[in-house]
C-alpha cells in the first residue's frame, strides 16, 4: 500500500507525462475492447442465424443417414419418429422438436422450371426454426392448406412465380417412379444464405409423405433448445435416446463447419491487433518511465543514501507503471462502454452483406466481462514489465553517480 501511495504522488507530480501515457493506454484498451465487442456480435449473429435459420441446435438421423448414397436415401428413414419425438421433448431444456422429410425435385410453372431442394415439416415448429429468415411476401401455408408451398426468393425469380400462382412439383419416389402434385405458392421467403434461397421449398409434412409415398416417416428430427447455452446439459440425454433407438445426432456447429473457420479467423485477427496495441503500450510506458526515472535520479540517489534498498526502489518504480496500466484500463473501459452504448442506441453500424449472404446488416458491440478482465490483466502485466528496464538501470548506478546526476 505504501508503494502505491508513493506511486500515485509521483504520477500526480508529473501530470503532463502521466496524462499522455494514460491517453495512449486508454485509447489502445478501448479500441481493442470495441473490436472484440464487434467480433463477439459477429460470431453471435453468425451462430444464431445458423441455428434460427432452420438448422436448430441438434439434428437427429437414422444411423448412417449422412453417409448414404443418393439412390439409397429412403433406406434410412425414421419410421417410428413420433415415439422418439416424445422422448426428446421430455428432456429438460428442449423447446420443441421438428420432424422433417427432405426431397429434391423439379418445380414447374407455366413459363419456367427450377430445381428445388426442400422438405416437409410441421408448420408451427418451422416458423420457430426460421425466425431469422424474412417472409417477403405472403407467409407459411395455413393449417388447412395442404397444397400450399413456401419458396425461396431465388426459386421465385428462377421459376417466375409469385404468391397465389400455381406450380407443379415432381419428385422421385422410393420405387423410382415419378410423382407430381399441384401446389399454390403461399409465400416467398428470404433466407440468410444465397445458396439456400435459390433452391428452398417448404410444404406441410403430411403432403410430403404422400408425395413421396412414405407414410409416417421422416429423415430428420430438428431439436430446438430454450437457449444455446443449454447444449452441454442436454447433449447427454439426447445421446442416450439416440443410442437406444439406433439413431445418431450432430450439433449445429458439426452440421455447419464454416462457423469454426470464422471463429478461428476472428481469433487470429484479434491476436494480431492485441500484439500491435500491446507493443505500442509497452513502448509508451517504457518511454515515460525512463524519462521519469532519469529526471528523479538525484532523488533516487538521496533515498538510497539514507537506507532505501534497491528492492524498495524497484517496487516503487514498478508501482507507478502498474498504476498507469490500471488507471489507463479504467479510462479505456469507460470510453469503450460509452462508445458501445452510443453505437448500439443508434441501431449499429450499417454494413454490406457478408460473402454468400443476401442481406446487409448493422454491426453492434457486445462487450463481455471476461474480455474486460482478460485484457485488463494483460495490459497491467505489460505495464509492470515495461518498468523493469528503467528500474534496473536506476538501481545499478552507484549512489555517488546518482547524486552527481545532471
């Protein structure tokens, strides 16, 4: 405590140098915290857009379904899916389970045709799964509208279809025969990903089962949890249910692996930014401490001549640099929080669509407590290390030389 009091007095005594150094530290700290807050938002947005864009937190299949061949897909249907669905729905933390039956077919209008990769599902559950997508026109088929179809915007453009138009969907059944049904476009949806938007089609589950001639069968169960943070606590129960029923599951990040690549990219970029900013902070504090020590060399010599040890001198100088780091972090945190609050209150920073996406978005700043603590610890440690060179330089000079210092 004594060294901290002495350090505070010395910092106050050199107001101009202290202020300039604090500004450098706080600017670096706030920039780093705001950058990490933006990265947090980007990763959160990417994660939630994947999960709430139709992927869900877990997907459950018949064992071997993901390794199937194209002509063997109907051999891996889940026959008694309602029993499995009830078991999973009873797991604490599960919000709902959505069954799906996938199909690939040709959608034909009066003018043009388009290839679609779609699925049949339950209406209410699919609305919950697609909460991050935007219905541009119309909506999902009504409960009493078995021939309604929701299509992606790209499909609508390719096949020249609009809400209320009729179209014919042709698919191959398990026997190899072609079946076709007439549908009415109930809505046009705008998906997060352009690839999905150009081939997306949704129809009611029972209609899909009749179209493919696979009654009471699905190929996928989508599990939606009450929150992404509950994946760890529910995974064990889902694993046991799958093992008992000859099924397998995958989590959302296993289904969409590019999230891990994005996370790694952002982490590498932040590490580079951290290294650059820490280098600036290190040199800034070191420069301040060297000037401060050299200006007080005769004072240090006087203190040593009356019995102050070299270790005590080292602690005193080190306390000053630690205080610079601490107060710089506090000031930088205040600047970052205020800046983030202003940006978020204004609705975020307008940004163009990422590669492969169809919609522009606004970037927000998510500052997390863990990042504040981690960066503060790193900055204070660097501050402490930056004082070692000038402190060691000061204590190595003899008392006589320090007293003659000009």
